[in-house]
C-alpha cells in the first residue's frame, strides 16, 4: 500500500568530472541533482508512494531544472518555496583504485541555507501525509536551518505523522558555524520513530562512547542506550561498510527494534562500483518502503540493504530501479543479461 | 586456408545507454550493429575468410547503415535483400556490479521477420560456398522465419556445404508466437554438422533432461544422445559460464566429437567485463575458424574460447581482434602495454 | 489566469543524428521526447497552466522515461494509460544549408496506435478541465486512433470544454492505411472552437480549393468557407512559412474570428535555425496561452508567433522558454547577452 | 617590442550549456575560464608580452585549475594570492536566432570579492612592469574590491606605469550593494592613460548625457568632455555594436586622442557568431598590443577591432589566435581553407 | 548504367577539433577518412558504380580502419597494397565567421608517399574497368608518387579506359620537394579525357596567363588553349567559388567541350556551411556520374554542381547523399523537413 | 625545500580511443600530452619544485598546445626550442580484461628526433639548477638524440648538478636504427647519481645476466654489479610489477644505496586500473621528490611507490595529485568519499 510521505531538505547540484578525471582535467562537468532527502524522495516516488518534497530552492534556471528532475521521477514539488539566491553546489572528483573521491562543497549561503526558520508553512506542507523524513544535513547548515528542521519534525509529530531521521553527520558543515551538533541532533532524534544511525551517531548525540570490539555488540549497546534516551524511537537501522579500495566495498545491515528484536543481514561484496554517492539514502528509502509496504522488519531491512547495494551500480545520486528489480535481486541475484 | 562461408540471420541495431546509465537516464544512445549470425560473419571476415551475409534488411537509411558496418569489416553484403519495413532494434541498459544488463526488444515485425519464407534465392546465395552458418534465433522470430531457416539449412546441405548451427534459445521470442521450439529446432539440428549447444539445448530438442551433477558427465550424456539422434552431427561445442557478478564471470569450453573424443579447456576468469554481448558468437566463430584453418579439435576449441573471452573486452557485438591477437593470447597471455 | 487543459495524442521518441550528421554517420543518437500534442502540453504547463496529458504509452522503460520528460516540465501524467507494446519512434537526420532534414518514421503498431478506441475513460480524463486540445496526427494513425480522437473531441464538447484542433496533415500516415482523411478530419473540425489550420487544410476537408494568389485573400476565403461549414468554430489561426534554405525561414501569422475580424502579424526572419521541429506546436500553444490569459486576439496571435519563432532556437521538440521571455521578445527583441 | 604588463581582476569559471541548449536541458556543462582582465592578459601573453596576473583566487581545485588555464596561455600567475573561499561562477545559456544568451551570475562572496582591500602587495606585484590594466567590473563587486581597484590604479600610476581602464559597466553588480558607481568609476578613470569606454560610460561618470543623434558626433562630444575632466587621459577607444540578431552583429571602432586626432574604422559584419563573450576584451587587448608594438593609433585601432571581431569565431572567453593571424586578417581577409 | 571505375590516390586521416574550437583547445579530435580521390570513389560507389580503390596504405590499425571506411561505403579495397609505414594525417581547425579553417599537414613520408613508383600492378588494378580517376595531389607528394601517377594514367589510357584528372594544385606540397609542377601536371593532363581544372590550373600547366576580367571569357580562353595543347582532352569542368565569409560562399559551374559547346549553371548561395572540405571532389564525382549515367553535358554539370553544393551540408570529406537526393535538389530544392 | 630541476626529453601527443574501444572503432580520439621526462617534470612542478623543461618541439599549433599543457601544470617552457617539423605521436588502444593495451608509434622523424645533437645550449638550459633528469627513451630515438642525451648528461655533471637516469628500455625504437643500446645506455648510466633501473636494465648495460630466482637477491646482485661498474652511482630504485590481468596489477618497490642499505616496500594491489601509462614516471618523480624534500631513503621510496600506484587512477600520462594527497595515502589509505 502506498504511503503519503513528505521529505524535507536541501536540493543540490552535483557537478562532477566525467570519466575518472580530476575536476577540470578536461573542460566538462556532468551534472546530477541530489541531496540526502531528495534522494530518499525520488526512490520512494518511483516505488509508488505519494511523495511531496518540502524545501526552499533558488528562483533561477538552475533551481527550476533541479526541481524538474524531482518531478521527472514523480515527486510532487508544488509545495517547494522558490526564493532569490543561489543553488547549493558541490563539485566531485570521482575516485578510482586507491584514490578517494573528493568533494568540494560550494553550498554556503544557498537560498535554502539563508531561508528563515519559518519560511515553510508546515500545516500546508504536511497536510494529508502519513510520514515525514529528514536528515542531519539540514541542521548542520546553520542556525536558521537547524531551527527549521526542529520546527518541521515537531510539526510532523504534532500532526500525527511518523517521523524518520537519518543521522548523516557532516563534521565540516557543523564546524563552519560552530554549531552545537550533539544538542541539536539530540533534539531531532527525540522526535523520530525511526533513526538511520549507527553507534557513532549515538555516541555523538549521547555524549558517550560505544567501544565493544564486536560490531554486533557495539550496535546493540548503542541501540539500548538510544531506546532509553529517546522514548519515541521504535526502530534503528544502519549499514556497516568495509572499504577495501575505492571501488570495492562490502556492505551489511542491522536493525534494532524497541521490543528487543535485533536483525542482521548477510553481507554483499560490491566491486566495480559505478557511483557510491546516495548509497545510504537508498538504504533508508528501502527500509521505509519495506516497512510501509507491509514487509516484516527483517524483510524490510534486507530490501533496504539490497537497495543500498544496487545504488552503487547507478550513476548519479538517485536510486532509479523499480521496487520489483530490487525484490528480484533479494530473491535470486541474477547477473547475466536479461533478455 | 580461407573458407567461403555464408551466414544467414537478422541484422539488428543495438541502442544502448552510454556509460553505466539506465536507458534514457541521459538523452543519448550509443548504436552498435549486431545479430548472432552477423557477429559470426564479421569475426570470420576479419580473420580472412570470404564471408557472405544472407538476410533481408529494411530499405531505409538505418538498414543501409547497418549493412555498411558489415562491409566495413569485410563481409560481402551484395546478396542481402532490401525490403520495405523496419529494422529490428533492441535497447540495452548495460549492467554493473549486481545490476544485470537488461534488454528491451523492439524487433517484432521487422523487414526480416515479415519476409516470405522463400524471399531468398538460396541457389544464388550459396553459390561457390563451403560452409553455412545459422542460429536458433531465426526460427524463433515467427513461422515464416522458421520455414526460411529450414529451407536455408536444407539447401546448404543439399548443395554440399557443411552446416553449423548455434542453439541460441530465446524463450521470449518463441512465446510471442507460441512456436513449437523443440520441433523446429530439432529439424534444424538434424541438418547440422557442427552444433554450438549445451545440455539444456539438447534437453529441449530431445524432450528429455540431463541431470548429472557433474558438468562433464552432463555434457557427455547430452552429446551421446545428440549424436544418436542426429546422424549428420559430427561435433558439438559449448562454453560454460559461471557468473559471479555482472562484470565478473568465468568461462571454460568443451567439445564432443562423433568419434568419441571429448575435449575440455581450462577456465578463464573474466573480471572487469566491458561488454558481454556477442561472447557466444565470438566463441562459435573461433571454433569454426580453428576447424577451417587446419587446427586440430583441441586447438580449435581453445581458439574459440580465447575468442569468446577476449570479446568481453570490446564494446559492441563484434569480435574485432585479429586472429593473430587471439593466437598470441592462447599462447602466452601478455597483459602489459604492448609498445 | 491559469487554465485547466487536457492534451490528447501520442508520445514519441525522436532519435536524431548529433551535429549535422546523417543518421548513423557516427554511432550515436540524441534522444528527444515529442509529439504534436505533448509539445503543446509542455509549453502550456511551463507557462503555468494545469495541463493533463491523456495517452496510451508503452509499459516499458522507454515509455517510462518519455513520461518522465513530460512530468519534468510540469505536465500531469497520472491519467496516462500504460499498455504492453512498443513506443512510437522517429529517426531524424537534421538538415543544413540546402539539405533538408529527413524523418524516418518507425511508429507503426505502437502501443498508442494499437490501443482500442475506448481505451481511455474520458469522463475521468476530462474531469475538472476547461479546454481540450488534439491534432490531426492522431486520426492519421489508423481506424482505432481515428475513432478514439472523435470520441475524445465529442466527449470534451459534451462536457462543456472548449476544443482546439491542430490540422497537422500527415499524408504518409493516412496513405499507410488508406484512411479517409477528409471525412475524418471534417468530423473533428466540426467539434473545434479553435482550429490551427490554413487554406490547404480547409481545402482538403471541404473538398474544394482556395486559389487566390494573394495569400491574405486565400486565407480569408478559406476562413469564410470554414466558418460556414463548421458552426462551432470561432477562431482559425495559422502561420505562413517561407523557406529560403534549410536554416533560413521567414514566418508570419494570421487569425480569423467568426465575428469577421482578421488579424495578421508582421513577419520575422528566422536565420541560423537550431531545430525547426515543434515550431507549429509552439505557435498553437502560444495562441492558446494568449487567449486563456486574457490577451485580445491580436496580442494572442503575436504571442503565438513569437513562441513559434523562438522555438527555432531550441534543440528538441519542446518550447522551453518562460512566458515572460516570449512577452519580452514581443515587446522589444533584445538580442545581446543578458547579464 | 614586448611590454611587461600587469592585469588585475577576478578570475571566473563560466559553466555553459553545450550546443545551443538551455541550462541543464541535458546534464552537462562546458567549462571555460574567463574574466574581463584575465581575457586581456591571455591575449597579450599569447602575443608575446610578459604578462603577470594579479588577483585573489580560491584555494581549492577549481581555483587551481583556473590558474592553470592562464599559465597554459603564458600568463605568469606566481603573484596570485590563494585564499580560502569560493570561485566566482557564472552559468550561461548560449542564445541563438532571436533568443538572447542569458547569464546567471553566481559570483557573490567569492574569494576575490571577500578579499581585503590591501590583500595584494602592489609594490611586489607591479615590480618591473610598464603597464597596468584593470576594468570597471572589479569596483562593482563591493566596497573592498572598489577600494582595492583604486589602490591598485594609484599604485601603478605612482610607480610610473601607464594605466588602461575598461569601463565594463555592470549595473546588476552595482545594484547588489548600492555602490556609488559614478563616483568610484570617476576616481578610476582619473588614473587612466587609456580608457576603453563609450559615450554611455562617460555620461555615467560625468553625470551628464551625450545625445547627438550622429554616433560620430556623440562620441566626439563625450571624448572632449572626458579629456577635459581627466587630465591623465590620453586615449579613448571603443567599439560600436549593431545587433541584428543573436548571431549576427556588426562592429566598428573609434579612437579619440588628446591631441585632437579622431580615428574610425570601417565596419565588419559578424554573422554566424560562435561565442560573443570576450569580444570587448579582445578589442582592448588588441589596441594595447598595437600601441605597445609600435603601431600608429589608426593601425592599433584596426588591429584591436580585428581582434574583437575574430574573437566571435572562438568558443570560450579567450582570444587565442596569434598576432600574425590577426594582422593577416587586417591585411587581406582570406576566408577559404588555409592549406 | 553503372560504370566500373578505378580511383588512385592517397588515403588520409583528418583529425579535427570538435565544434568550432582550435586544435587541442579541448583534448579531443574528431576523425574523418578522406583524400581527393577516395572522396570521389565513395560518392561514385554510393551512387551504384562499381568502384575499386588503388593505393598503398599503412599496414597498421589506422590504415585498416581507414580502408574499412571505404568498404563501408561500398568501395572495393581488395586491390589496395598494405605496406609498413605511417598513415598520412592532417589536422584541421575548422574556421568560423572571419577565421579561416586551417590545415596542419602531417603527411610527409607516409606509406603511400614512400612507395616505389611501380608498387602497384596496374594490369591487375585496372582489369575490367571503364574509367580511371586521379588528381594533382598525388604527383605533388614526391618524385616516386609523381612517377607512379604518370604510370597509372598511361596504363589506363593504354588499356582503353577513359581518364579523368582533377587539377587540385597544392603549392605547399610541391615546394616541399621542389618538384617541377608545370611539367609533371602537363604530362598528366595529356592523358586525360576529362579535366577538372580552371584557368589557373591551365595557366600553370601551359606557362601562360588568362587575364580576361570577365570570368566567362577567362574560362573560355583557357579551355581553348587547353584543347589545343592536349589532344586527348574532351571535356573541362570547374566550379567558381566566391567566398563572402568562412561559412558563406557562392558556387557556380562551367563546362567546356572539345566540340565547342560551353555550359554554365546559375549560382547557388551556400550559407551556414557545415564542412567545406571535399566540395570539389563531390563536384567531380557528380559530373562523372552524370556523364556515365547518360545525362547530357548540361545535366551532368548541374548534377555535379548540386553534389558539390550539398557536400557543404555534411560533416567529413565524403558526399554521402543518394543520387536521388541530389537529383531531387536539382529538380526542386525542397528545404522543409521531409516526413 | 623545493629543488630546481631540469628535465630533458621528447614531448609527445598520445591519441587514444575513448572508452575501451579499439582505435577508430568510433571516429574520435582523446588527446593527452606526455613523454617519460615530461611526466616527471609535471609531477615535480605540481609538488612545488622549480622545473624547467628542455626539449625541441615542433613549431606548429600541436607543439604549441603540448607546451601549453606543461605550463598549465607549472613547468617552465621558456627554454624549449621550437623547430620546423612534426610532433611525435602515438596512438593507443586502451586494453581491458585480457586484451592488452596496444601502442602504435608514429614518432619517427619528429622535430625532436631530427634535431642536431647540439641544438640545445646546455649552459643556458642548466643555469641555476640543482638536478637533471633524463631517460633511456631519448638515446633510443637515433644517433643525434643519443649524442644529445650524452652531451646533456655530461654538461649537467660538469655543472655540478646531480643526475637521475630512468632506464626505460624501448627495444622497438633501438631496433629501428640498429643503435648500440648497451654501449650508449652504459655511457649515460655512468653519469647518473640515481638510476631508476632493475636487473634487466643492468643486465643489458653490463652484458651479463642476473638469474637468481628470488627477486630480492636478483636485485641485490644487479645493484652490487652496478655500483661496481658506475662509480658515480649512489642510488638505484625500481618497482616490480606483477600483472594479473590488464586492469589488475600488483606493485612493490626497492632501493639500493651505495653505502649498502637495501630498502623494500610492501606491495599494493592495483585493481580496476584507469590508466597505466606514466606509472613508472610517477614513481621516479616520487622518489626524486622524497629525496629532494628531506625524506630518508625509505620514506622517499614509499612516497615514490605511492605516487606510482596512485597514477593508475588518473587518465592521461601525468601524475596530477598533490604531494599532500600522496603523503596521506602513504599514511593511512582512506578510500571512502572525502567530504
């Protein structure tokens, strides 16, 4: 059954060097539209949910084109506020072999980051919706964005929506304005029913550390502490990524449920990675889709991981495969040409 | 010594997404010319054989361009019939990592598929030739094509040519018109001296199964049954492909000879695949070249496998390397830059 | 004031040679989405109207991508029926200098053309709308499409919508199935409030000729005859195109109103044409926008012509400029860099 | 004889849509490096002068790449200050036919614009140089940049260099910070030996208008007033551009000399324009080269106009032709293939 | 009726900057195959004649690819000699507006230029042919090539073929080895039945000048002198090109016949030129086709001019249109989209 | 501390097939600038050293563009001699899977190879420098180049610079002119303080073999013999490459010091190689940088290997990463996105 979901966050343009070149090694840039919450929105819309995007986007041709990309994938952009200002950009040198991909952020003072905390009318934006999704990127952008994120999450909870929150800690952004990340993220986490977060996120938010050497146990301890600290929280899900080289990772996933259940998937080897960006968002979208579509927790987690894994095969930030493709991969993993 | 070979089949245009994108993720398509029998024709022509292509091709600029590609590689297209109608197309999303390549066929009602069973004058088309090659794709296209394939194979045998037949079972095509695949393929197999087919092909054609767990034994049993059922058949060759991920396969090959000899090659790991389509055709062409060039069966099989393996390094459907490159790879396997 | 408009027609993929090459001169194709009615829909949606597209589109990745393009530009595709089958395609060699652009159609037996005449539920599709637009391409596709067009136009009129009809005579399509173009187009014209048609369209439909040498008079006579024959018709608009070379045209426009008013614009020189396809659709959309936005007839005609002229500067089938850009061009014609 | 020239200004990245597309119509951008003063620097360096660029450039890979482009053409970048911050960007939709090119600026708060007025050590930057060039873009960027421009011009004059100043009035930039353009530009003009400016620039700076209908007389009156107001000024040069359509202009040039001499060139038709940006900078560079290379005023003006005209045939902001190519064009105008 | 034609000359690779860029302005090159005689061969083969190419081509992958291009268009390459050595290359900066296209030759010491004068067995190469075509480029390459050209022309005449010779004077090539152009070209002209040459060619060859101001008379005088000097010569044809700017020319054609007839065509304006290279070869091919297809002289000349004019609309060196396209252009000149 | 370094060698253009295509499989070539010594020069210049390139380069637009690329990366090209003639080219089919990359050289008779042995004024070229680098490619080009290399190395030693020599044995080049490689390389080796060479280089130069099965011992024996034979030699460094497939290698490095110290690094797996060309040059540059920057021998060797390994991730011949990127990789090896 399709859900009615609202995602809130900044829409960004990614400008990346073609092939495996460095930035401006040759004079062309490939452009992709993305942003942690937009990525979730696109995946969920492609899978049949009614997804509305809430944001503030520059009132220029770049902002218009970026919104067009969301619409192309079925996201409702009618509630997006257009405002004077600039689009947030980031430049990417895609890595290879032992050379890590490198991001040059140019997102400061975007129309989104400069928007007033009350720019969005949340009564209107949330009307008729079941679920609200946001991430830890938004509060990292500055005090107004942090305040906006908090207002949004509280409005959603007040309106009876369930809330999901993806930790997405971005140290560089917090440092730029000396924001109090632990305090702000803690307030947001307190509004969430579902958190996409691992032991590092909770260590930051709770001001303590989870040092067990065994990753299962580390996650379990962090989950216990999180459920204790955040009474609204019902589910915690995260992936664990082992990075062997730039284009060769391994991924597995875990979920903790307030009732005590703990789920863990087997791992996938991900070699010959095409584009790693958006993998975490595809995971979050996959788990949300699973839970919203009537899968049990374990199936939802496996769907989420499969979505995250398959994202690595797609250029751009978005998870563009059909839900049926992902389900087929979970079921069988057929790799030869489908014809 | 160069042979005079006729290949018969449909010529197709492949329209594929560039890079590792999904179809129309960005607004460009790369075009390659292909088709199971055309692929064999091009390889054999590049290796010095006198190859004639027999087909019916749309009388429009697309058909003209596709034929130009065959000529470019040295195939004689003077006997190809041009007819009103459309070119057979297929659209390809090239896969990556765990996402399988996907084909969207748009080949129904092509000029080839709509051609009358007697459109081609086989006396003229086969004149002066030694060998005739066709595949199981043609009879799968519809009753007229099936009848045409049968006429062609019988005309070739009647004219004293040797005949090779590549099983190439395409379930989707047979289903589209409810064709009796086992019966029709059996009739074609009956005309062949050489079959490129494995135990699944023979199980279909002979209406029985070969279930031995050991792949060697399974192939041996299928070969025994095939030699018993098809008195004209002298050699059976096939590859076995293990698919670890979309761009990481392993390949080995086997040949059975009516006199009882059984040949098997060691396997190759094929990692970082560039383009998997046409691998089977390159294998068939390689075996035919080996046999026609005076290699013994074992050497011909190894040449065929090397050709099939090397095809995975080339964009497009065609095997474009020189025979000497393949022979050098069989002999040594030198991988560093040749300069 | 924004109108609520429904456009009905086939969605096509244009596959064109890049640069000024011939088809497959090099192995790439640029892809654009288009179709006479889709082009109108996109322009009107970009200019702020609530536009719904009604169609039958292939249920495969190509159809999905084509619909995504409409959504990208703000067209509502929720009512489009997805059906098994193929997308209509056309291949384009863009012309230059004295070499005309050439279209190779490959649209026969598309999912749209094969759809039953009653495939679309017009009560639902027209619900809440003010205006309905269709063109003479649809009835040209075959008897079912012709019947579907007629049902659609009649349902729209019955539901109280105004109807616009763009003549768009395509001889090659009518000949393919020996359709009775005059009779069918006449029935459609009878349902229209606004016809985009010139003296040649009316000559065909009315079975007579308009031979006055003076183009003004020729148009006036055709308009008089049309208003007499079609009591529902209130406005007729068309452009006149003088083609000096492939990339150098001149365009002017005329409108006749049932009340007797006759409007004519001065001409524009259009040199260095980037893409001529969709020029007529941009004109029709412009006139509709003008009339729906409260312009008087003369202003609407001038806006329509400006839209049609400016389309020649844009690659692809769609008019992608803002209404304010077009209005500015009508007002001033500023040609130097805007910065 | 080669001069030693210092150019001061902001280095920008231009991100433009490929072909004649609108921005992000397809997901690629072409990148060019430019900036009014950098364009002058590159032309002069390619023509054999020792050119040093003085600027503040973002200390990130984009800034590094932009400086690499200057070095590639022979400009000395050793004195450029690298600073934290962002690169100034501008996005371009190249126009066509009747659709004007459109610039979306994204240059606010660049490392250059944010630099302190005394960031550059002018003693070092000007050491050993003969001539200093700047433009009216720099003071338009904000109070610090305006102050920096003034300090630079005064330091140059104090150090005995000749100074050229290109008016380059950018209304949108001045408005953004409510800068007093007339006052600031007047102060800069007062330091110049050579001004690239027309009657509109002087009207702004002198707070009066030059309304003669005859363009010759209008320029003459403005020049008289300018020489009266600015005792350091010895030469004034400008082009006059008639814009027939986006890709069809006409250009001529004029020079006024303090001693009373007035020079005017015949006009050139410039049709089929490839890239109009940088045309004014190429003109300024050409005049400076002519004067510095021992041409008389008239020859220098004709060389400058030829340089400006030929720039319209080159993609990107830079004039990349050799001085000998330009001289040959002045002399003969040979248009057929040179082989 | 199709003729059997042999063309002899060097096959070249053209490496050109994409778009209107200068060479290596960005790091890509477009590659086209060409050469004056190969261009004629391709056009004639596409128009249905049996064309054989005689040449010496480098025995490396570049040479193989170049020959593949000839085969693609239907030229028989079986008689081409492969030899160690390099391919002749030329680099092209395509011009625009007032900037002329510029060729950088890198063809010295190619396998062709280094071939012995008797490398080709002319008895075999000419067997069964009706007509032989060569140009003045070949003798310009060096003494061996000059001798080879002479042997070829004499062998053709001796074997009863008609001979056509295209003047194609290339001063830079002759200067490189101080070849006696007048003497060598005179000997070649003496073997020709048809010369593609104008008054400048004959002035060079005959050591005199034709100075009449009226171009008709100048051509007539040169033709008279040529018929007097070369008893084998029956027809002389040439174009006259007026070059208004780099992408705007005008072309007309003339033919003189030994019997005294003089033909002249009206002129065509050729604006918005896509690629000017190969225009003269397309003209020569068109005239030969006309004469060989039973057109009268005047029709053949008009067909030749139309072919030359239309070539300007096609990227690359080859005339790729069908003969029916050219005939249609001669007949009507239809410029709007053909659909 | 930055050194002042002079590199001497030929500058080449690499023209390579895009993607993983064969040469001219599609009609485009990617262009990179390179050459063993230029590659070293670029890396060292990017890392902050003052690098001067000494060479003879064709006086045409291709040569100009190639020099521009060096300047872009900070190399001083003021001392490069421009001379009539051609640029050395090489064409590359980049390999994949089991298909080796293949180079087609077209560098014979370049302006560099044709230059006189005394073309360069070494007093001027070496003025003020600390270190001189050359390789075994230069003497392989012909007797004049061999003599030039020897003069250069001797002049450098005489002027008190340290000298590094990279063996870079190219059999095909030596064979082309039957040069006495052992004798000439021995003379060059005698001038070197640092040799980048392995046991095969020393076997060639010393006319003996080093056959120990253990690679450590083989290198040790060769180093002992080399130190004995070449009294100026203080350090020998080399990599060992194990080639598992075309895009999967393993690399480790060794250094021997005259004082007896022997250093060896652990190995790196290099899978998913982007571009293998220039890997050895990046290693040499890295070692030189390490030694010149005050690292101890072991650290310099590890820096060199890291540089060589990371080069495999970059398209083109040049090592374009910052020294800090390489140092970070040596220290930690962080592979996930840096943002």
